[in-house]
């Protein structure tokens, strides 16, 4: 059975933001029982996992993660969005990150913001955490130089290790995805990986989410896809990537307008 599609927001860093977003999900009509469930994504990197610090304001201190995950009180799907360049020890990093939060059922969903991670490493993660939902991010780098068939064949090579695939050329930078090429990739994935739940990300905000969703529905002839928003819901402090803060008004508008298309 395919994983349930979600409407997501990624990037809260404290309890207040976490609780505010959960409330906005509820106000927009999203619950764990609706056709699209609410997803709240928390960013973790190899650096923050090992407490090396980062200037990026979207990353909460890793020791605060348990209390942020507890604050959702089961109202949303919690997901860790993880990135690392240390590929050979990826499974060990995930074991360190999820050691307690998986067993306590605080989080059992993982998005890998990694370019074509090693299948053996993903296999180890699934063997250790059999109930883990794994999302594979198709980033700009992952798709670069590949036609849709090559991309979908690469995703297919992971077999049943993946639950979701997210077409996300923006990678949190708020850049809109190219509709035509994203639809071509979506249709190829649908054909080759029918058991996967597919999503779109890239530049969604309160102003554009409804018209873009209508276009996606028109071209896919489906509504059972996911969306996620990050950069488009934040206010910049400087032009440097990650030097920004969540704007709850933008999050509210995004969710309210998304719900007019995706229930």
C-alpha cells in the first residue's frame, strides 16, 4: 500500500514555531485522517548532528529535536530532512540521529537530501528501522544531465527501500520548479515505480500554491501527490542562504490556499 500523500512545511526551529504550524495545519483542515496528511520537516545535517554548528537559521540544535518532536503531540507526520557528504557512514549517522526518537515513536520518517545515496546504506537503515518511511529527494544535482527515463530507472533501482520520492530542484532555495520537466519526471516515475508516492517542491508560497497545484492536477490528472514548502515561507535577513526566519502568516496563507485544491 502506497504511503499517504502529505502537504508539508519544513524548517521550524523552536517549540513556538512548531506549535504555531501545527495549529495552522488544523485551521486549514489537515489532520492525520484527511486525504493529505500534514507533514512537519526538521532539518539536520552532518554538522549539526555532530554539534559543529551552522549559520543557517533553519537548523534547530540537535539536542532540542526530541522536545520539538514531542510538541506536535501526534497531530502531524514528523520528518527529519537529513543531508551529509559522508556517504560511507550514512547508516551509522542515521542510527545516531534516530537512536531514541524512533523507539519512542517521535519520528519515523526520513528525507534524504543526498545525491543518489548508496543502496547498501539505505538497506542497513531499513533493516534497523523497518517502519521508517524514507523519502528520496530528487535535487537539481541528482537530476542534472539525466533524462526522465534515466532518473526513474535510478529511483527504481532502490526497489522497495523508498516510500516517497520528492521532485525538488530547488532544495529549499525558494526557486520555482519547471512545470513541464517536473511533470515528465512524474509520469515516468508513475510508470516505472507505481508503488511510490511522489511529491513536488520548489518555490511554493501562499501566492502561487493554488494556481500551481491546479496546473499539477490538470497535467497529472491526479491529486494523490505531496507538496512541501520551505524557502518561500520565510523572510530574508540577508541574501545569504539560510539567513532567514519563518513567517507564520506566509505559512498560513500557503496552507489555506493549498487546501482549496488538495483536501
